[in-house]
C-alpha cells in the first residue's frame, strides 16, 4: 500500500505530513512526536468510539490526559477552548507538553488553539480522522474557535509539529463527511490546478468508492498544493487567501445556520458555486467552467444551492465580518475559470446580493 509524505518547509517549524494506512498503530512514531512528560489528547465521542484505544496506548497512561468532546461544529466555542485550557492547567502542563488532536477539523482547530495559547504556545500534533482534516485543516497552522457572529473569528496561526493521516480510518467515515472532504479537494483543482481537476473528474467513482490508491493520491496532491501555498505565505498576507475560495459565502451560510446545518465542506461547495456564478456574471470566468464545477460538486453528492429559508441580507451581513475584508470593504476570492482564482475588491453589494438571492 502506498505511503506518501509531504513536507511543509518552514525553517525551524518545518514538519512532515505522513499519509497512508496503519499510522494510528505506529506507536513508536506517535510517541516520538510528543517527547515531553505531559500529553493532552483531544478527540470527540464519535472518533473515540473507533480510534481512541491505539492512540492512547501509543502515549502510555502515565503521561496522558484525554479530553473527549461532544462532536460537531457547534462545539468549536470559546467555552470548550476554556475547558481545554483548564485541563492543561489541572494536569500541570509545562512548556514541553504536547497537545494531540485526534479528529476532524473541529477537534483540530480547538486543540490547536489551546496549544497556540497555553503558556504562549506549546507543541501540537495533528492526527486527522476525516478526509477534510487530512487534506486541509490539519495542515498550515490555522487554529480557531467560532463566535455566534462569525466563523473562526478568534484564533491564531500555530503550526503542528507533525501530521499523521491514517487512511485506514476513512473506511468508517460517513459518506456525508467523505463528500465534505472532497469539496476541499476539488477546491485545489479549481483554484490552482486544472490538471488535478480533470483527474478528479476521471476518478470520481474511484474516490466515492474509497479506492485506496486514488484516495491516497487525492490526499497527497491536496496536501502538496496546500503546503506550497503555506510555505510561500504562512500568515495569509497574499496568496494564501486563495485557499478561501468559496469560504466567504460558505462561512456566512454556516454562521446563519448557527453551525448546526451544512457541514463546513458542504457550505464551501455551495460557496464555490456562488463565487463562480458571481465571477461568470462579472465576465471573469467562462460559464462552461462553472458548469463543469457544478457537475463535479453534484457528482460528489454535495449540495449545489443555498439551503431554503436563509435570508440573503443576513448572509451579506455575515460576509461583512469576513477576515479578508479591509476598511469595511468586501474582498472576495473570485474565479478566472478552472485552475485560476484571484482576490477582488470593490464588487458591488447589489451583484453579491443578486447571486445570494438566486441561490
Ligand atoms: O488554510 C487556509 O488558509 C484556508 O483558508 C483553508 C480553509 O479551507 C479552512 O476552512 C480555513 O480554516 C479557513 O480559514 P479562515 O481564515 O477563512 O477562517
Ligand atoms: Zn475550508
């Protein structure tokens, strides 16, 4: 079975993303990634049921505290962050402690934010268990919690020291979660690699069938794309904003639904189509490419429309609090067609609203 490794070259903060089967059972490698006396392992109840035991065994009971959170984006709150910090304090974690995130994006973002802030930053290891976390949220060091007012509004950049993406765990991933991860995978093709997009079109069935070689290649190509962007622009001064394609719209949907509606990847899928539609209307992207984007999104079983009942004006209000905005003006990642995206400022509210109203 193929093992892949992708390096994120950030000088003293460089790390490897290991991708392949059996990594959760590689006790030696996991233990080596957390060398200090204290380890806080953060996971959620769904993941714990399937995957907690081997990871706990790798770190050994003596130095391990485990925190099992309820699952779901609604848990990515300041209150849960406070709980994690309380656990670190209670266990007497010193600066050589490690926080390990075993789970999807919510667990990774929360645990990472605790690691970023405890004693101004301690070691952090990502063990992603969803496709979305493997291809996106475990890589690049964005950590955060949500506020009722907006998604990921409180957070920090804090790179992991290692990422272990065990592809065996994808066997038990619900189909809806698999599709949500595929949304972030196809994003890389849409914004930067038309050849990868075409590869995804050709391998759609294989990916949905979880064919191991195809899945591992999709993860490795996604991580390689993201690693390249992160190395060039770690703290999103420029190019990294392109990874936010579909997210201004998507985050607005998630916020308006109180983080209990669409999954993040599903909201991003709808958001990419809205951004593509706006781009086509502004004459920036060929309508034919938008059609191909929608076909792949739908082919992966992802939603293609804004969920019914969401008010366009409320969505636009949420978009105003997006982190890419400057001096009160919207900055959107728009599309130039397959493989090309750019940040655009000064799009008229009316044009954005029209796209939101059309759904
Ligand atoms: O890593 C990035 O940069 C991204 O934008 C990747 C996104 O897919 C991811 O959802 C990220 O957490 C969004 O960050 P935010 O800055 O828009 O909150
Ligand atoms: Zn995302």
